[in-house]
């Protein structure tokens, strides 16, 4: 089917896919994502009906919880996809091109899902219009909304181009640069907060970009590895650039994590004790287990399944790391009185978790569905 | 020397004098004499009742700090209202200009605009901001009317009827009892303080009690190194 | 009349402030129905018993805010942390809502909702039965709080002399008795401390400030602001000790040694006010002889306060005489010799000549509001149960408890318990429970389902102070204060004020002649009229001050009167000697904690009044449970961490049901632990407070009775810390 010069799947294919899904032929991941979406809808309804404060465990002490960290995680993932897309086209066009649309596509919907997780974290979703009516250009959060819109728009144009069978390197460059601005800007939302030692500093925007690249590489590796290949040789040929980017991602993430940790440990000012408190965790989990170990494994195990497992592991541990980064900023309260503890703990409520699951599931579902209806067919043709 | 027991009357006169000035010429400030504060927390609950704050939200908690070791030990009580900073970190981060500094120096929150992103809570170095998550003391479903009754913050009625009625979902904080000072009455924490340890008034008026109180003694500002320039001055 | 124009302006501006009318409506508040203009009712606080004046603001028939009444002597326009949280009591969803009959067992109740008529008939029948079987004196009243006055009246009309309050034998009794024996008058409540004008203040174990007794804290801070020096004798650095020039971390149970050493120094060095003593006191020679062995070195060894400091302070005191005030606090039932310790404080006060002097103890203003005119005489009553304690000024609760258990001196069969949580206020809970089990009738009148309510046969829900008129309040201070409580709203649920309950009950008991008024306003009007006060003015202002009969300081034309046998200040007390007691206090050593044990010391949070406020939702939000204070070194020795929960075991092997959080502090000596009392509530219907923290009552199994007046010394219990899940 062609619409506005775009080469889109036929209605019959869509109908067939929907029928297949209802017949139980959708595959486990798809059904799990449907359940996840339903959980997300449930959570959304609870949030709207009962109010944000009533169903979440965030508080004045931990103002931002797992929904914000999911947002950060997903948008960094989206940035990562943009980076991989950019570097793929720039340096590995031949091996990469066949995955271009997929990675572009998932990058967009992950960004949308992330935005959903963010919106539901607002105390008053109904007042979001004030972003337009009453802008504050001094606020990194306001700029985030601006750059975010530009970023998603550019990516959508890029997707339309792909479906029209065209490709513009200029647009590729533009998206890449906007992605850097957008997500370093997101880093600045945290990085400018002088009082929160765990966030503060110019490293944070850069750190965010590095972590974004890592998660993007991991996701792209999964997409590339989950493909059908005639032989291992062919797999190795196609997946090699992804594996390389994953290794680079793990390396730069280790670098940034290490120096952030060290600078934090040396600092004496109020609030920096969080780096001491978190030291064992930061060192063994963040640095060794979630970064160094996968990096080493990529040199020993290179099979198709191994790459998927390693990448999933990286995505999972990075999700945990992202949550701990956001919540870590609140662990040492800035003021103590009455029942405020020395160390604040936070466990997300089930509604918050459902929002997270819903957002992740929505992106997963859309991708699998698009795949099933043949949205990415043109690309496979290139490969075939 | 002014007698401690006469402070409230004199500061009320100061306040009325300041109100005659144009708003941008007033510099509302608070000074807390921690030598006098005895840690009774009267200001805390007075404020809770004045502003009908919900559970876990206090605009003016009192922090206790032990200094020294037994037997050379003392304890200091540090009431913490909003510092009404000259350089408020909360104002610049608000994406929708819901929180802003008035010309008389008080940082306020426009509950109608606040989207509840809580960025200001993250940014405030003093923990002076809270998020109203819509809790009621008297239970979720059986709200006693006084809890949903209009509070008079900012001189407007704010009824916390449900989670679509501000200030539920919004950030909240001390506002020097604007609704009182504009009517010529001192903030509630000042009038209820058993020790008369809190001074309030127009710092730009050299004849005011507060200006005199901070002029001749040792003072400090909370987390002064952050450059927030608080308008709450502690007297030691 | 002492209300100045300025006071009028103050009250007017306070009213204007609270009435801050909405200027314009916000979008989100559009749906609120237009509020009726607010109304303001004066009242006085009942969160503690200082009874500070307040003004309640009501909108649409509900109290929405309370603020201090500038005309109140005890509040001066201010309220403390508890008083400001009055709405947390008024709107507590856990309040008692209707009369209930216990159809289960005492202590394990099953409640049946009944009507007021049924409830009152039940009580009247039971009371009449007891009267027939055992005589009216077999019924006792325990009361604490303003509404108690109607219950006392009812009990007297019924014919029993046994109206008691734990506030005497479990609190300030010894303090009052010690002063009474010396000066023929108690320090009063609120105490007649002239702190604002003091040049030197000595506090013995008083946590003034943490008790947040409003005007007294104001006076103290004003005094300090005027340059008064402060000495605090306390094993713990209390809040007020943080303001002291000298904090003396005295070894617990040895305060008397320091006091006696001070007396010796002052007498030996002739630092006392000679003129004053020769004019007003007797027994200085005998005193000198009696205290001769109490050297500073001796006291230092016992109390662990350096001898030089003891001497220094004695001389400092003398330097500032007579403008100095020595206070022994309010809660004084510590070791069983407490009225003697109080005597020592009184003697010291006398030596400094500060009774009736500026900055010392002022002489209270005279004044009276006569009783309701034309009431019939009360029937003659026999001896009260407390007859065994020769110097008891009021009835002794523990004597009544003993009588219920032993039938001696005569049987006690019915208890009416008004607003006092006996389970927690009386030492050794087992005895209280044994007594409760033996009674024929237990009536509890309360606002909340406190621990004692579970032990009652029948429960009557009283409305809170904000919903009722009450008896006229009077106070003799530097002015004579008359206060009135005016309801700000109708009682919630089926709760009723005590004036109504007692009046209705009197009808069923055939005692209606004692309650001839139709309603409370008629009663109050009649009393006002008898006193020559305008009822309307009092109702409008809430508090009136009369200082025409005030003369606080001794002067040529204002000579003090001492209501002692000798009509002088008795430094040496013959009447004590006649009864076989020490005419001058003697030091006796008290029991020390056994190995691994700490002395249990306790006190108050400025945000709670005993167990009364524990369930108040505003106060609970700030202080939901108590903590166990322990010195840093001891905590390290025991390997305790901040915030960890432990149980306690006392010297009798009683282990606490609940757990308590550790607070590691430098503010406390190593030989004791400290906690706020009133927590550890055991009442499932107090949803917030139930089982939070540990109640001191659980650990106070041992008590030493003061033979002079029956006070129960309860600071002699020792605890061990148990780390377990």
C-alpha cells in the first residue's frame, strides 16, 4: 500500500496479523507486551481517578521516582538508537542499512513511551498546557520539552523518508546533533542542581550521552542479532559493527562511571557522603558487574544467542542503574527533622511499576506488531 | 532596649509602616534568634493549622542539632521556614513560571499554574518545599470538612476537595503568611512563638525591630555558601 | 478591670487576621459553596492543663482554626505546639462516638452501643446499689481536666469524699506539700514564679520548655533575655539546660545532696537574707545544726558535681538574692522522699528571701468566683480513704486503689474515671488491674478510647473543649484571671459535655436539687453575677483580668501571711517532727541500678501531653513514637545503632511488649536512659498510637510511697536493653 508516497504494509497484511494474534500465533513476547500494556492502562486509570499522590510512593523526600527514571532510561535509549543509526550510516552503511528503519522506528516509539511515563509522573497532568502558555526559558526542563519536540519531529521525518525510499545525510546529521543537544539537555536537568551532590556537575550531561550510546548499542545489537541469518559467518559479518559499538559503549560508560565515582569520593561538601554510602554498590554492581563483566564476555562468546543475552543483561542492569542514579540524589535528605531518616529509602508502588511495565511494553508491542505486518519488509529486501 | 515581651506589638507597628511603602520598596525578612528558641515546636503546628497543611508537610519544621560531647554539650534548635532567597534556585528551574519572586521578595507558588513536576523540590537546598500528594489526616474517604475547607494561602480560598483541586498535586511551601502580613498581622509562627525568637519585618527599614536585631549581633544564613542569599537570618 | 485599650486593639486585629475574607475565587475553588462569614468563640485549651486562652474560628458550623487569645494570662496570645494542634483532637476519627456498654470482660471488652438514657440509668442504678450496700464513700472519682468539676460536685452531692486526681500523688503533690509545710502555701498552678524579673534561676530536674507551659516559658525566656543567669540540675541536657550558664549533670537520685550542701554553705557563710529570715522565719539555728554534715565535698562525692561548682553556685545564688527563683519542677514523684526534697528547695527559697520578692515567688492576687448560689448543703461524708497520709493536701489515688484491693480502711466499689488514663498514670499496672477487677462499677468518661476505656463497664463519650461550655476557670497570678469556654460548634457524634451528663445523671440519682440550672448558660450567668462579673463580656472576651487585689511583692504595707502552725516560714518543721518525720530534710541514699541496668528516666515531648495527645493526628505526624535516649559511649559498648529497635526488661524481669527506637546522644549521663512517656498505648481503637513506642508504665513496676503525702516515687526502676526481633 502506498500513502503519501510512503511504502506501507497492505491492509490485508494488517488484518491477517491481527487475526493471527487473536488465534494465538503472535509469539510469547507479543502477548507479554499486551499484558504489560493492560497493566499500564490500569495504572494510568488509577493515576487519573485517584490522583498521583494517592497511588505513588514518591514524596517530598523522594520527589522523583521510578517513572522519571524510566523516562530518562527510555529517552537515553532513544538517543542511543539515534547514535547507532548515525554511526551505522556513516561508517558501516553496508552492514547497517538493512536495520536502519527498524532502529529509527523503535527509537521513535521508545521516546513516545518514555514521554508517557513522564507525563504520568506529573502531579497535575491537566496543567501541562502551561508549558506553552507560561514558558520559563531559564528552566532546563522547559528546554527539554522544546528540544524533545524537535527531536521527535526530525526522527519522524526521517522515518517518512525511509518509507519513501529516500535517505538524506543532512537530515541524519541534523537528527544526530539535535539528539546530542536534547539529551545533554536532559542531563543538565539534573546536572545544574548544585544541592544534590549525586547529580551536580558538568559531567552529568556528558555521562548521559555515554550511557545513552551504551543502551542504544545494546538494543541495536538485539535487533541485529534477533534476525534470521543463513550462517554464523553471515551473522558475524552483520553483527560485528553492533558488537563493536556495544564494546565502545561499555568502555566509555566505565570511564564516566569511574571518574564520577572517584570525584564524588574525594568531595567533602555536604551531601557528597552519598558516594561513600553507595561505594560498594557503585563499584561492584555499576562498574564491575554491569559494565566490565559484559565487556569481557563479548570477547569470549560471540554466538547469536550470546549477543542477545549480553545485550539484554546490559539493558536490564542499565535500567537499574538509571533508577539508582535518580533516586540516589534523594538518599541523603537536605533537611532533617521529626521522622525524616538519615538515609531515605524508596520502593516504588505497584502503580508506578505498572507504568514502567506499560511504557516498556508499549514500545515492544509496537515494534513487534510493525515487524509482523511487514513494516520493515523493504529493508529485508536489501539484505536478501 | 526593647523588652522581649513587647516585640510583637512593636513588630506589628513596623509591619503596618512597611505596608504603606510601595511593594517593591519592602524587603520582607525573618530573623530567628536561636539563643531564644527553646525547641517547643509551637511555630510548626501553628503553621500547620494556619495553612491547613496535609500530613507530612510542614512549612516550618524545627531541626535539633547536638554540638559537643558529654558533658560539654549543647543543643541548638533551628526552625526552618522558606528562606525566601534573593537567588532562589527553585524559581529558575520551574518550567512554567508557576513559582516566582514577588517584588516584595517573597517567593510564591501559583497553584493554578503548577504542573506538579516537583523540580523545585529537587532544587531547593533547604528542603523547604513539599509536594501535596492529596492526603488527609482524617482518612481517604471520610474527610472532615475542615480538611477540605478553604485555606487562605495567598489570600485566596484553596479547597482541597479532590486531586483536581489545587494545591493537591502542587508544590507547597512557606510564604511568610502573605495572607496575614497583607492585612497587617505578623506571620503565625511569629505571633505564636513562646520565646518571641522570630523577628519579622521590612529589612530595608532601619528603624524596624528586625533591622535592629540583625545589625548588632552575630548572624548566619543557612547554607550561605550556595549563594542563595536567604532572607532568613539566624541570630546566634 | 485591667483590659487596656491596647489589648482591645490586639484582640480586634487578631480577629481581623483570622477572618481574612477571600478576595477572589480561584478557578479550582469555584465549586465550593459560598462560606458563611466566620464566627469566633473564645475558649481555653485542654490539650494540657495550663488552659491557655484561645479563639476558635468557625465556618459553616465547624471549627476550622484556633489561635491564641491575647487577653489570656496563661497564653498571652500564644499557643504551644500542642495547643495549635487542637483540631487534631476535635476531628480525630477515633473519638468515642456514643455511649457503650461492655458486655464482655473488663480488659477484654465487647462493646454494645446504647442510648444516653440507658447508659445513665445503668450508672444511676449501680451507684444507688453501692450506696445502699457499702455507703456512698465506696465510690471514688478520678478526674483530670476542666469538666471534672461537675463530676466532683456530683460525687459530693452523692456523699463521697473520695475525689482524686493522679496529678497529686503521681505528679506535683510532693512539690506542693514541701512548700506547704514551709510557707503554708503551694507554688500554685500555674506556678507563681516571677521568672521575667529574676536575676538568677535554678531549675532542679525541671524540663521547663519541653513541657511547653506557655506563659512560664515566655516568662523564663524574657528573664533570660533580661540577663538572668540559669542553673539546671538534670542528668539530661534538657532543652532548657541548653540555655543554661551551668548545666549540672547530677547523678540521678542525688539532687537532695546538692540542695543540702547549698543550704549548708549559705547558712555557714551567712549568705542568707538575714533581715527576711529574722522577720518571717523560724528555725534557722536548728537548720544550721541539722545540715552541718552536708559539706560540698560530701555532696560532690555523691552527686558527681564538682565541689567547687557547688560552692560557686551557692555564692552566685546569694549574690542575686532575693531576685532569684528556685524551681523543683512539677513532676516530682521520684524517689519517695520527694516532699522532703521539695522542703529543701523551699528552705533554700526562704533563705534567699525570694518568697514574695521580685524575681522570686510572687504573692498571688486575691479573687473569687463564688459557687452557684443557693445550692443545698452537701451531705456529711465520712473520712476519706487517704487519711493515712498526714500531709496529703488532696486525695491520694493509690490509697483508693489499695482500698479497692484490700477493702481497707473501707471498701471501695465504684470508680468514675474522668479523663485520666489510670492504666498509664498509676505505677505498677498489675495493682491497678487487680483493683479494677474487684470493683462493682467502672465508668469511664473520655473523649478518646484510651487504655483505661477498655477496663470500663460503661463508657460515656465526652465532647472536646471546642464543642462545649465548661465551668468558669479561675487563676490567681499577678492578676486574678477568670476564663470562659464557649463552644465553637455543636458536639460531633453523640458526644456530650460533662455539665449535661452530670445534670442528667443527677435526675436519675435523685440528686437534681444539686443541679437546679436549666442549662449551662444559666449556671454560668449565675456564677458571674455572684462574682460581679459581666457574663456577656466574659463570653465575648474569654478571659478577664482583675488586678485590683494584686500585690505581688512584700512591702511595708503588704505583709505576707504564712499558713503554717507558727504562722512563719518553718525552716525547721515541728509538725513534721511531731509526726515522726525529719523536721529538716535528711539525705538518704537510694537504690542504684544493678549491673547492666540503666535507671529509667523519663519526661515530656513539647508536642505531647502524657498519653492524651498521642493519637492527635497533627502531633502524631511529627512525633509518632518515643525514642530511647542512650549515651554514645554506652551505645557503642552495647553495639547499638541509631534507629534500631530494641525491647527493654526491667529489674523485675518485665519485658516490654513493644519495641523502641534507639536515639544515641551526648545529652545524657551514662548511668541512665531516657524516654518520653505516654507512648506505648495499648488500645486498638487508637488507630495511630496503638503499640507505637514503649510506655514507661509498662516498666514502672516498683514505686516508693512518700510517707508524708502518699506520692508514688517512680524513678527507681531500672532497665536492661534487649536486642531482639
